[in-house]
């Protein structure tokens, strides 16, 4: 390694700025101590080393690649150690294959209500019969609940369900049990998906866990309810039916919910509580293969991820604490036809089974389960290290640790500021200026990368990274890294005078330490458990720097110093990289189903830039410790230019139909007939067509060349005078997908058409109008209510009696039923307007009902089948038949 040598002499007076050299090359008084000590006893000449550019680049890139290799290795290692033999993954796989063999299982279908229910009951009865002579008793109850509730998910709506299916299995000692644990999975699916990961694999795991626990020779202290719920995809209905209506629910003290947002891989604990830290402690103590993060919990509960699970129902309506686990890998094929059993590795089943079984065994022998309210208060900081060990400690302990680390940091900085050579505020001023340079560099970098993202969007190349993820790293990562290095190179050469001083490297290390410490204090003051991340990013670098102070003072950026410095950063950095892997693993697939309104390039460019900013924080001072950055900048610039040209040329197609690794484009098609009635009940207009929704930002850009009839000439426009724009939305997500297409087609004729009627209308003594309706139709329907200007709904027979509306003042009610359901009867009261609105629709309210035929012969039409055949292999068109009928009153 070559070096630059700076000869530094103690001068009698004067303190020039960085880079202000005297005539013989000295840098001024006190700069002989790279820590701003100004120690007069220091030798007048010291040889200080600056890294060669190539060596610095090799060290840092090698460090990052090595840590990423460790993260990747930990992700591939699903099962650590040998299985105990208590959980049989092969038997669970057979359950999975049997459940998925019937195909998609929407609520109300024969596949869900008869075939799957029958298979589960058969397996449970076999377990009950085989373990009848043992110390446990197995009780089975098939529940068919009816009810309704309101929820603020997706802007707020109300859900009504009628005779949906739940299979509840209680395992308890033969003497009985007063307190119960709940384990929950769901066996229903969305339309057109076999739902292997979401959520058949969880039910297969639960069957085998039930088998293992029932065969234990030692009696359990508490009981376990295994709930196989048959209506989760209908927005959490079956869990609500159980926790609010089943007699066993009153004995449930805590729960474990098994879910999926991806296919296979590791199941992550991403929600716990509320409070009840003993549950986290139980998982950490018992789980064979821990995988958990309080960061995921706080991100998920912030609402950034547009999803929810049965966890919410048990927490909000049952007031019980729990643990939420989900598979998150390969979310590209979640809720598609590719979610099949063969894509789930047996090792994934094994690790999930080992963990669930171990945690349940621990909880049903815990004294805390009997009186969980006594241990309710407080939260936990929890995370795992590469899936090998899990760390958990109370949030109050975390607060103490965080403030101690912050205090140590400020003490370290204050000591520097108080050294003889830094009196008069020199160090504080320089630290403030350097912090300003760093923060300004971040904002300029983010702005620059977002401009690149905007150009990519305007060129029509959005989502080029959907199948080619590392292309985004090369484009946006190279732009972000190059921009930050350029900014600091300019600062070194222009603001600091162009002289390469080791002292500057020391100063910019302090800047990174200060900024991370400020984020640590801010997150801690806000009560966020995620503050442990900046705590690690402060504590380890600070300790490392203190241990290497002597080496740095006497030899500068030597190879020994650089290597030991990076080694000290290894643990916080490898954990930080793992967290960012989780972020990209979740958010990259979400961009394929987040609608046409969210620009994915902005999201991806921001995530990549933030990753680079955070990971480079303790590397920035190397810009001041190297001789030059011209070759690094040239290399990064070349990568950026080449990638931008390749992206602009369209060489990275967003989607893939490769059976081994599909990345499908999601698109929904509904063959629908719409009928609009006026105030007198007569048909005002009627039309039919195939309503097309793209669920990603590229809309039909890539579809039109394949299917020319789907183009902007059939683009729809929202009719504000009709409920939900006059189209049959399945869920209230019109704010996500405002770009829709309506291709004219013949009328649909379902075998079981909707029967919608107003059965009574009466004025109340308190000035409202009460209207009662009766509806008979398929298993899935959506009701839309749009009071006209000046009118308002006061109460209704749904939910808690208070109408739940969306942001536009419209009301959405989601309805589903199982088998043999009676007509749906509901009522609402409306306060009429004081005077009619001449510019608005006639009457006081518009009511629309849409039907959705997700299964059976009614879900197909010849026109749908014809257009489906035209879609390319890289697209996943989910299709069904629907109707929309609007009435004015």
C-alpha cells in the first residue's frame, strides 16, 4: 500500500481552516492530532497514511458483498440443525397437497364449504380416534356464524357475512381446561388461486401440530383451540364470527395467527401484542428457528402496507394479545394461479411446524397464560440475528440502553470539543458545517435519483426492475453512490481547499455518529422499539473507533486500521442489510398490485437511495481518507450511463412467464351488465361489457400490443353521480386504480340472478326515512350507498349501527354467505336534504348492488374465455362475471 505523507509542525499561533497550508506544507497548529486534541506533547512530525483509491474501493465493496453473502446464506438455511422428529413435515405436505388439489376455494363454493371442510373433518376425526386413549380430549365444532362489523381498512367499509364456515378443534386435558390458546389459519382463497401459501400450508401445519400435541403422553396444563377458518379472504369475516360468537372464545387468553404475504421461505413474526411482552419472550425462548423483527411490526402497523390479517380482529374485537406470523418470500405469485403446493419447500413446512409446535408447547405450560392481564403492560424490543438467535428485552430497558448510548456519544463529542486545540468553538463549528454538508448531500442525492426515476417513468419504462431487481440497484444505486461521492469530493477540493487531511476523515466519522445518535434520541422519545437499530449503529462504531484511536492517530488510514474498522461494523451492518432485504422482499412485489396511481419508480428509487444513504453513513469519511475518487466516480458513472441506456432501450421487460420464476402482471376482468334505474323505478340506461382493471402502474401499456382492442379508446371515466363511479368494485379500492377500461360485450345471464327489492319505506317521528331492503343473490355481493348532497345516513342495521363511509362520503358494504343462506335483509335511516340539489341527481340517495360470480359455470362467458386466450403467458388475468344495478330513492 502506498501512502501520502503529511508533515505537520506545531506553530506558535494561528488556526487556519482545513487545507490552508503554510509555506513548508504544514497544515497549522494542532492538526497533528487527528482527534482535535491539540496535544503540545505530540511529536512535531508524524507520518499519516491515505488509502489508495483502488484499495479503498476493494475494501468497501468486498465488505458489503461479504455481508450480503452472509444474509443470503442465512435466508437459504431454512432449518438450522436437525429436526426434533416431533413435527412430521412429510405428513403436513400430504395435507397441503390434498387441500390444494380441489383448486381455488372462494367462500360459498363447493370446494370450500364441502370438499375442504370434509377433508379437514376427516383428518381431525382420525386424530381424535387415534388419541382417544391418551391423556387428552379432542372436541370438534363446526360453526356457521352470521354477523357484521365495520373496519377502517382501505378507507373504511362494513362487512356482512351469513353462514360462513369455521372448524374449531379444542385440545385439552381430559379433566378440562379453564384457559385456552388459539391457533388460527384459513383455508379459503381468493378467486382463481389455489392458495397453497395463503393459507393452505398453515392449515396443513396446524393439522400436524394438533397431531403432535394430541399424541403427547404428558397432559397439557391449558387447552388449545385450533381454528380452521373458512372466510379470511372475505376481509377477515370468519375470525370475527368465532371471536364474537363462539362459546369457547371467552376462554381464549392469547393466539397465534398463521398467514402469508408470499410463497414459502421463512415465516416471520411481524406483529405481536398489543403489549403483553411475555408472548415475545415465549417465542424467543421456544422457537427453534427464530425469525422476528419489531421493525416489521411497527412498519406494518403504521399502515404503509395495504394489508391486514385476522390478528386485527382478535386484537380489536376479542381484546386478546397474539403473535402474527407470515411467509413473505416471493410475493410476486401471492394470490395468483402460481401459488401451488410444489413451490413450497418441505424445509419451509418443517421450520414453520417446529416453531409453532415449540411455541404452543411453551405457552400451554406457562403460568402467564392463566392470568395474562397481570403481565399485559409494556412492549418488547425483539429481533433475530441471521435467524440463528433471537434477542428480546423490555422496551423500558431499551429506553435506558438507548439513552446511555446517546449520552456516551455526546460525551465523546463534548470531550473532543473541550480539547485545548478546539477551544473557542472551532470543533463545534466545523462539526456543524460538516453535518450541513452531509445532510445537504443526502437531499441533493435523493432529488437527483428521483429525477432519474421521473425520466424512466416518462420514457414508459416503469417497473423494469420487477423481474430484474439488480438492474434497479445498478441504475439507482450507482446514481446515488456516485452523487454522494461527488458531493463530498467537491467539498474536499473546494470547500476544504483541496488538501487531503486525515483530520477530515475523523470529522466526518463524527458527523455520521452525531446523525445516527440524533435519530436514536428521536425514535426513543417517540416510544418506538425500532430505535434499537440506530442504537446498534451508534454503539458498535463508537466502541470500534475508541479502540482504534491510537492506531488512527499515529498511522492514519492504514490498511490495519481500515480492516479492523470494518470488522467492528460487521454486526450492525449485517443486521441492517438483512432489514433492507426484508423491505425489498415485501415492497417490490407490492408494486405489482398497488394500483395505477402510485408511481413505482418513485418508491423503488427512494428505497434504493435510502439504503445507500444509510449503509454509506460510516463509509463517507473514506472519501476524505483516499488520495482520489476520480476512478471510482468514472466507474459508477459508466455503470449508470450503460444501465440508463439499456433501460431506455426497453431491454428489461417488467414481467416474466417463466414457470420456474414467474413475475406475472396482474389484471382483473369482469364481464358485467350494468342497469341504472331512475327515481320512478324505470330503467334509465343499460349496457354490458368487460370491465378491465390493471393493478400496477403500467396499466395496459404492455397489453395493447398483444390485444389491440384494449386501448385508450375504451378508457372509462368516473361518473360522480353514480355510487362508486358506476362500476362493480369488489372492494373499495377505486382510489388505487383510477385507470379502467370497458370493452363492449353481450349481456351476461347468470343462473342465479340477484333479486333486490325495497320491502318498506317509512318516515320516523324524529324526521328520518327508514328504508328496508331484501337481497337474494350469489355468495359475494357489494352494496354501495351514496346519499345526495344535503342528505345523510344516521343509523343502520349493520356493524355497530354507525354507518362507516369512505373519504368521498360513500358507503361500501361487503357481503358474503356460505351454503343455504337466507335472503339478506338490512335497513338504514336517512335524513332527507332540507332542499333538493338542482345540479345533483334526483332523490335523496342512490343505492347500488353488484354481484360477483367467482366460481361455477356462472363465472364464465364465451366472451371472457375468448379474450383470456389472447393474454400473453407473462400476464395473470383474474376474471369473473358481475352485475351492477343502481336505484334512486
